[in-house]
C-alpha cells in the first residue's frame, strides 16, 4: 500500500485550488440514473470514490464517457437493477443507487453497506422513506430489494436520533422525482450537497423547492430529460486546506471555494485567533502564532461539519490549553486520536467528547490512516511534527482528496508519496 512520507517544519505559503465536491458529485452521479437524455457533468473530482460510482453505473448499463473532469452519461430505460457487494462495500454512498434505480426501473437490488471505521451507519431512514413512497422492501442475503410499479408522493418525516440524513434525503428526493404527485420531506438535511442535488434535478426538469431548508418539496414528473451541470467546489477539501494554513502557514490562499459553506469553520478559527481574509470565492489564512483552545461540537449544517472534526483536532493540538470537541453525528469517529497521540499529542476520549491538551510538542512517527478525514488530520499534524512521519494506508485519502501531496508540496510542504510496487 502507498504511504506518505512527510518531514515536518516547513511553513506553507502560496495558492491552492479546490476541486469539485466529492459528496456533491456522488448523489448527482446516481441521479443520472433518472435521466432519459444524455447528461454532462463537469468539475467532477478525479477520486477513487468517483471511479467506484462509475463502475456501479456501468454495471447498471449506463454508458459513461470520461474526458478529464467531464463525464458524459447516458442511461437506458432497461437494464440490470443490481448494485453488487463487491462495489458497494467500498463506498457507503452506493446506497444512493436505491432511490433513482427504483424510480426508473421499478426495482433495485442493492447490497447492504457494511460496517465502517467511523462507527455505526444505519440506513433505516432511507428504507423508511422509500417504504413511505410505496416501495415494497425486502432484505435477504445481505441485499436490499425494493420494488414498486409506481411510487406515490406523500409527506415523510426523515430525521433520526442523530438529526437529518444527507444521503437519506438525497435518496428520497431522487425516488420522488418519478413518483405520482408531490412528496414533502420534513426533517430534510440542509447541507449544500442537497442544494446542489436539487439544482441538478431542476436542470433535469423536475420541480424541486425548499432545498437547503428542513422541508423539501419534490413534484413527480412522467419523463426526465438530460442536463449539463457543473459540480460545485468541495467545502471539506477547502476547509482542510484552510486548517492546514492555520496549522503550518505562512500565508495560504485557498481559491475556488464557497466561503458561505464554511461559516462555522470561519467562526471557530476566528475565535481561536487565526487571521483570515474572506473573498468572494477564496479564503486567505495566515499561520497563527498563538492558538486559543476552544469547546465545539459537530452538528448538521450549518453547524460545524463532522467531516472537518479530525482536521480541527490536529490544529487544537497546537492550542495553548485544553480544548474540547463533542462529536454529535458519529460519536465513535475518533480513530485518529490514538494515532495523533503516537505523534506526541495528549488527547483523551470521554464518551463522544475528545479532550485535547494542546501545546504538546509533536514528533514524527509511523501512523496508520483509518478513514478518509482521519488520514487528512494525520497529514496536517505531520506538517508540524518534528522529523519524519510516515502515514500508512493512504488509500483512504485517495477516496476524497485530489492530489493532496502535490497540492501541499506546491505550498512548500516536504511531502512525498512512496508507491508500493507490490500493490498490496
Ligand atoms: N443515520 C441514521 N439512519 C440513517 C442514516 C443516517 O440514524 O438511515 C444517522 C447516522 O448514523 C449519523 C447521522 O444520521 O449519525 C447523519 O448521517 P448521514 O446519513 O447524514 O450521513 P451520510 O449521508 O451517510 C454523508 C457524507 C459523510 C458525512 C455525513 C454527515 C457522503 C457521501 N457522505 O454521509 O461524509 O460525514 O454525510 O455530514 O455524502 C466523508 O466524506 O468523509 C463522509 C463520511
């Protein structure tokens, strides 16, 4: 397996450009299953998760042509309705094939996603929503089979014990596009990725209202056309580089982002004493000399995103004093604590809360990436650790960050990828 070798201590400076949003692109790729005409998607990030999705779409008989960051997709009416375990197990977002496939072909057989390093990730809300639309759901031999001659619009309350579900909302919105009548989703996720999906569905000719609020209205239609759509920038990638700048800048300009999607991060960093300059589509950040500790919680949008929790923890290791993070979306998403501690951090988990004793000197070590955002956090900590850190199992990083080592290296970091010739 490839690894990253990082020598800490270099100050970052320069400009880094953000790619298209992974979590924005994934549901939209599955939504192309609804379209009877060709779809063109632009600014699609070239990531492993996107490749996995393209393979799933290919298995469902979609014809996908790739040209750099542009994908052209045509999906016939008839074809396979199965998303196999072999692909679904690699990426939980594959569950988003259920809604559009069911709506388009009247049947969907999708492997139940398995366990995940960030904790329990149930799909009960997805299934509850589809059942409310009139789908018959069966679960057998690790697969979910959903059937419906024609879905029927209804009002669905979709929030669960941890609040709204991003992909659950996306799945039901997609299924509702071809349902008879109007579907109202109450307790919908408000994340920008839902707004992006709604914009795409509107381009396909489906009337969608209220995206970005807890009530989304989808009016089912009989036929769905094609569209040409540009994937918005990745707010989590942008946030990761803003935090990198705060940890190890220098003077870093993060461009091609939507600062409005990062209000909670901007507020938190400002309270920590980080100097920021907010542009229309950029955030400039200066490395902080003194960092104030802080007490924060992850929350659904517009709250602080769980997908930036691990990266912010790396920054909190530099704070003067004790900081707290409470994880309210995935209470067990703390695999990075033990690895940050290997670098010399002093962090203790107490239930869903991490207690970070900032100001401990970090020194390079071998560490293991456990999931995508945890990997990013280890890379950020390595930038300020004394000596060399080797981050192993970085295939997680490749699922969500386009060329991270090249982008950081261009900012002045001493970072290189060591390829594993054995391919293990
Ligand atoms: N939940 C349920 N039942 C469900 C679905 C979710 O109880 O049926 C719970 C989850 O266990 C969690 C909470 O609801 O406690 C929120 O989960 P959500 O469904 O919103 O997560 P998701 O849609 O599966 C997306 C992102 C994740 C991100 C979360 C939260 C994609 C592909 N994934 O997952 O991104 O952490 O929203 O914002 O969009 C990542 O990119 O690293 C990543 C994990």
